[in-house]
């Protein structure tokens, strides 16, 4: 009786040993099929990199008109695949001979989004390096930032009370020199003050029609006409100044501040989105965070509670 139990235990141990031996053999065969451990690591890294690129592109296109166009492209590709599987020779021939044309058309259609994606990638990748070597970053001095923000906030608060329309563009890393090359632009290069901003946007001033560009804490130019945004997400009741503010923020990392002449409210545009602020204090807090975002890594998601809509 004891002998039989011992044999049974030995059989169980043998079967377990054989099971693990087969498992390791299968694992070894799989490694040989896919290559060595280094090859597998490279393949995994390749998949992760491709996934991140696709996710980044979709994230950029999601909030633009290109998202609707992209869905149309997906439908066309899906239709082409179905036709190919169904053996529709004529349709397959047409698609195969027009793919190169569609690729060129894709680049042309999505040119604004591709440019914005490259600008964003370059700005985020080299922001630390550029801030370290740049000698023209006027926002690095806490005292200058405080005085600049206080001047803007006081001017916007006063203009909101008197319902004086205004558009102020704060340039950051992305240079907007093209805006200053317009024919009717007035170059100033003066220190920012609430009094100066109020005088520029006073309804009787010849400079009030247009935007003011602030670079490195100084008013560089006035009477700038900014290309209007074609963002279809914007509300229909937004006027020219609001669409120009969004257009300015779409050209790079600029901050655009709008004072509505009709409603007397203050809005801020950044990264292609327009937000209406509750009051001047919200504008003050938000500007402090945004002007320090290059160094502190502040994102819009962390300050969303300051926005009203």
C-alpha cells in the first residue's frame, strides 16, 4: 500500500516537471520565432511609439474641423477595403491609382493642423533649452511679470466697466513678427502701463481699431489686424475681436485677451480656445499661471476652475 502511494507521488512530480519543461520549451520556441529578447523589446517599443504618434495626431485633430474630414477619410478607406475583399476589380483599380493623389490632398487639407502640431511639438520639446539660453525672455523677472499683469488687469477692468472693446496679444515663445509687417501697423516699443492701454483703445483714438502686441513686457505695436479663426466650435454670437483672439492663439502659444464692447466681459484665448472669465481677479490669477507655465509646467486642465464657459 505504501509502495503504491510513493509511486503515485513520483508520477505527479514527474508530470509537473514535464509540464514546466514543455512550457519553457514553448517559451523558447516563441523567442526564437520573434527573435531574441532585444528584438522583442524593440518590437514593443515600436508599437508603443506608433500608438503615441497616432494618439497625438488624433488629439490635435479632435478639436478642429479636420476631425470631421478625418472621419470622412476613414469611411473612404473602409469602403475601399470592403470593395477589395468583395473582389470589386474596377473600384479597387480606381482606389489603387488615386492613393498618391489622396495622400497629397490629405497634406493640403490638413495643412493648418499639421503646422500647429509641428509648432506644438517643437515648442514643448525645446522649451526648457530655449528658456535656458534665451536672453530676451522678458517674463523671467517676477517683478516685471507682476507689473505687466497688474497693468493689463487694471486696464481690462476699466474697459469692461466702460464697455470699451480691446484686444491684447501677449507673445510668448512663438514669435508673431508677421503681424507687425502689415501696412497700417504702428510700431511703439514702449513700456506697458494701464494708462497707455486705455489711451490706445479709447474710442476716439486712431489706434483703437485692431490689436496690441506685447513682447517681452513691452508694447511693440498697435492697430494690428489678426486673421480670424475659422473654428466652428465658437459660438455664433462671438464678434470679430473674439474670433481674432482665437486666431492669434492658434498661431502659436500666444495669449489673447478680449474685452467685449457689447457685453462688457473679459475673455481669454489660449491654444485655440476661448474662455470667458468671471472677473478681473480671475484674469490676474490666470495670467500669473500662464506666464509662468513654461517654467512650472502649468496646463490648462489645472486651472479650468477659473473659466466660466
